[in-house]
């Protein structure tokens, strides 16, 4: 890590539907904020949503966290994946299955990245209510999603589909 690197604002999507999901997100928030090269800027309310994918699993609890980072995007990815592992994340199960903790890099400054390890902006950011609504809660008005347009425009086209606010942080 280059300690002289300029800070970049990144947005992280957090989700859990196992082992007391709200507590999973609160602990992950503290762990992410404690990472070297990461400074918390904002944290959304917690939201409950129906599972995406297999329906034979509990509802999810989701949130979005804004962080200022001096880490390069792939360094940030490795750091948040280490937090997931600490929470017992198992990547061997079915896609979109139940999990103790899922952390996605939604946005990393104005960058657009696409390689085998990381796609930024996250491909689901413009269509998932459990991402758009918490993101809009903490993002600056008029936030532009690189390559996709304004957050407010996407939010206006995205129904809540049962999304429920659980708490303010």
C-alpha cells in the first residue's frame, strides 16, 4: 500500500441472512472502518429484503457503507474478502445462496474496472433496490454511476419490491 496515495471514495454493499444478520453487518462495519487505509464516511440504515435467487432462504439485511480509501481497488477487494472470511463466508455454495456476510465494492471513485476478480461499478448497482435505496440515503445528491448515469434516475425507476427499513445507524 502506498501511504501517499490520494483518498478515493468507495461505496460498499453489505448483506447477510444468517447468524443474526443485523449483528453481522454492525460488526463488519466496525471491522471495515478499522482496516488500514480505510476511513468510514457514512453508513446507511439497515434494510430487509427478500432473497435474490433461491427463495428457500431467510430474508436479507442489507446496508451501504461509504469509505475513503487509500487502497487500490484490488487491495480493497482483498481486505473486504478477508472480513467476509472472518465472518465464516463460504464461497463453495450455490450462487446467491444464504450467507453470513457478503461485501461488494459498488463504486470505487469514478473508475470503471472489469477483470476476472472485480467489476466496478458492480453490475447490479443500477437494478437492485437493496443497493439503490441505501446508496441514495448516504450518497451526495446527483451522484453519477460511472458509465450508467445518475443515481437518482435509476432510483426513480426501481420499485421497492417489499424493501423495508429496519433501523437508522
